[in-house]
């Protein structure tokens, strides 16, 4: 009896067949094809989120200055840090730290009653991400994605 078991154990192949290995490789390939695009999308979303967050941060600082000075201040285009000065006596200066690679442009309308903040990437848009975001105070906040300039009338 033991001899028969030992003989069957010796004759049994120990290993995987080529078909089994190919099936495992195909399954791994399918999982990678699903996971890689999802991972790359997360980077694009992070870039867009950083631009939106920077636009909101600058807008919050402008609103804070407005409470003290009763007018908005324009600083033009600036990278890190974005310096906002209210122009009052004494002048109050605020430095806004933007996310790495973002550039903000602050414009104020002719009456000083509304502002527009445009945030873009200094290195250009990441593939698949938005070109920029615009925050318009008179229009209620963040505008449609991909906008890179303030509207003509705000």
C-alpha cells in the first residue's frame, strides 16, 4: 500500500502548467489595466483641487481686507507668496502661500466693489486637468472649470 502511494507521488508532476501561468498573467494584466488609469486620474484631480483651494483662499483674504478697507485690492499676477496690501493707514499686508506651481491673478472692477481671482499652473495644465479656475465675487464664487481669464463684466 505504501509502495503504491509512493509510486503515485513520484509520478505526479510537481509544478504549474503553461496554461495556468498564462491565466495568472492575464488576470494580473487586467487588474493593472484597471488600476493605472484610476491612479493617474487622482493626480489630475489633485492639481485641480489645489487651484480651486488657492482661488478660495485668495478670495477669503480679499474679503477680509474688504471688511477693514471697504474696497478690494488688485495685485496683478503673482506666484508664491501672493502679497495683498489694503493701502490703509496703517497698511495691512497679508501673504497668501499658493500651492506649488500655481499662479494667481487678482483683478478688481472699476468701482472696487467686486474682484476676480484667476488661478493657473505656472508650468501649464497637466494632461487631463483643467487649464485654470476663476473666482468671481459678483457671480457667487468659483466659475466653470477650464476658465483662464476673468469675464469682461464682473
